[in-house]
């Protein structure tokens, strides 16, 4: 802004301010504000996506560890107990009720394993979804559902 016209009348100065150059400051300020808002939104979106992927990955790792632990420890022990009880029946040291108890425990362990396996696969699909890839592409990245 500049003062183009100034008149002094009895000690008073009267002037009028007129723009010397039109630089479109309002539109530029609006564009800068829009750019700052977009950058903030992009940063927030990036952090949200990173958190979602991290959460999905951690869920999958926990589910996979639980599935492996159950398969390695519980299922193996239950199957060994069934085999030992059958051998004990054959040798005459145990009865049919004992075998039935061990088999029912083995069946319960397998049902629990199926629940854990379902959770592991659900976590695997959630991870693929969070990454925005198909399950086949996720396997190509070096992972597997099991």
C-alpha cells in the first residue's frame, strides 16, 4: 500500500491509501492454509495407516505364536496320551473309560486348536487388508498364514 494522495488542510492531513501492486495476497494466503491443512491431514493419515498395519502385524504374530505353541505342546501331548492309553489297554493295565477320557481331552484340544487357527488366519487376512494387498501377494512378501 502506498499513499498516492495527501493533502494538508489547516494542520490536518487527509490521505487515501490505494494498492500499488495487486499481488493476490488473499488467494495466496488461502492456498497456503489449504496446503498446510492437506499436509496435516496427510501426516495424520500416514500415522493412522502405520498404526493399523502395526496393530495387524502384532495381532498376527501373537496369533501365530499361540497356534504354534498349542500345536507343539498341547496337541502333541494329547495325542501321546491317547496312544499311551491305547497301549495300556492292550497290555491290560487300563480300561476303556481311561481311553475315552484321554480321547475326549484330545478332541477338546483339537477344537481349541481350530479356534486358535481361525484367529491366526483372521489376523493374517487383517494384515493383508491393512497393507492393501491380497493374501497371495502377502505370501510373496515372505510370510505365510502358518
